[in-house]
C-alpha cells in the first residue's frame, strides 16, 4: 500500500523531516546545527532550542520538495529514542500536534532500528539489491557501536556492542586531541585520505566475544601525542595526515575484526553497515575488500542515510504502518538504549 509517511528525526543535533511514499523517497531535508561547533560537542540545551527553531521550516521544506501538502500525509513517524530528552521532546510534541490536527496515526520509531532499516529506502524505479534476512548490521554512530543480527524488520538482536566509547566518539575524541573541529569523524576521514596509515601503530583492545572497547585507544593516542609534543611542539601540525590515517586504520581494524568473528559464528554472509561512521571512506573500502575476501554480500548506505536523517525514520514507520503498530498520545521519549524491547 503506497501511503505518504512523514518522518521526523530530532534525537541529537540534526533536525530532519522526510516524505516517503511506501518505501520510496520523495524528500529528506536535514538542518545541521552549527551552534555546537565552538563547544567541541553537542550542548543539549542549545540543541533543543535549535530544534524548536528548525522543525517547522524543515517540515515545510520536506513537503514542498515532495510536491505535496500536509493533507496528503497519511501517517507520521517520529524518533522516540534513544537520544537527548529535550531534543526528542521537540520532535514528539510536533508529531502529536500534527497527527491530532490531521486525524492520522502516530508511529514511534527506535533510532537504532531506523539506522539498520535505512537500507530499505528506495528511489523511484531503483533496482539496487536490499539485504535479505537474516543479515548482520554494524551500526556505528556517535553514541553507539553495535553488531545487530537482523531476522526481520523489527526482529533485531544486539550480539556485540561497545563496553565504553562508541566508534564515532573515538573519531571525535581523537580529532579533539589533535585540535580539530567537531564532529571530528569527517575531518579525520578527509585528512586520512592523504596520510600514511602505517606510519604510527596503536594497540588494539583485547575484549572477549563480539564486544568492542575504544576508551583505551583514546588514552594511548593522548599519551603518545603528549610524549611526542614534549620533544617537538609542532608534532601534530607536521604529522596531521599520517596521525589521522593511522588512528582511522586502527579503528577500522577493530571494527572489522569483530564483524568477521560475528559472521563466522553466525554463518551469516549478508553484512551491512549503518550510522554516521558508515560514511567513513576507509570503512567503506574495508567492507568492499571483505566482500571479495570473505565472499560476503556487503550493503553500504547512501551518504545521506548514514548520518542522522528522517528518511530512515519514515521507512521504519512505513513497515510499522503495514503492521498497524500505532502509538498512543501518552507516548514519552526514552534517552537510553535498552529501555525498549528488541534493541
Ligand atoms: O549517526 P550519527 O549522525 O549520529 C548519532 O546518532 O550519533 O553519527 C555521528 C557520528 C559522529 O561521531 C561523527 O564524527 C561520525 O558519525 N562520522 C564519521 C564520518 N561522518 C560522520 N566518522 C568517520 N568518518 C566519517 N566520514
Ligand atoms: Zn544516529
């Protein structure tokens, strides 16, 4: 059934609205919040205020781009959590008011499930293959790092996750140590493309099972630079690209090793990546290499669906719409992962 779904995402520092017809994309508008740039991270109070300012223009722009009006929308899907409570509240309040005013169903979506389901967003007449169930999805963002076994749209099991920092945080913290702006992931990625990944070696954590740890790497990077700066105050500036390439290489190696292990243990060779860090060119190349060497079917999200976006919320909403899984008006946000069954 081809219904128009409006998706709303406001879990962190991006305000986004998207229109899908079924699982076909019609618009995906993202307003980034530049207000956090000077603070080296997201300031929750500033994020909520910026969402308030952005949400109506972003929705209007999504409707205009899709060439429809609000009266064409048949259901609204919003991010319930995990995320910053103040930010989530802006999206939820808008969603409740919009659906009440138009008399249409309200659908709650888990942000992490939506990252996984971003692989099912389609363009008109697109024939690109989608992952078939069961598949593994490495979901790597600024707040989370998980290996998820996906048996159906909403049957997901986390089989490995970070015990401390997320992979995106490792990129962001390494960038901060080097004096680079926030978010550091894209900056490191760009610098790494002209650097030597073998120049500096950093030790990998020794964690059992499919779990990850990144906090030790951050500390060893910090101490390494502190020692080098004592010998040469210009060390970071004169080795920027090699440092970025080397830290990126070890983060990717850590991510890939556990993913390989998970594939071996489950026997699953359908493997996807999702979340902000899935935009990383080194990780994308590594996945394509594993596709060849391990005989995997690898699925890389389009760049606009890697980082936070409302199209992934709308597509998850569409599959819930088909199951008639609607939310009631007293639905409240949740800030942390695990407050909700499934993932
Ligand atoms: O999924 P996302 O947009 O927001 C969260 O839900 O956290 O992910 C943001 C994270 C940030 O840590 C950012 O540095 C990282 O994704 N990121 C990247 C790249 N683009 C975004 N990390 C490495 N390379 C990139 N190209
Ligand atoms: Zn995210």
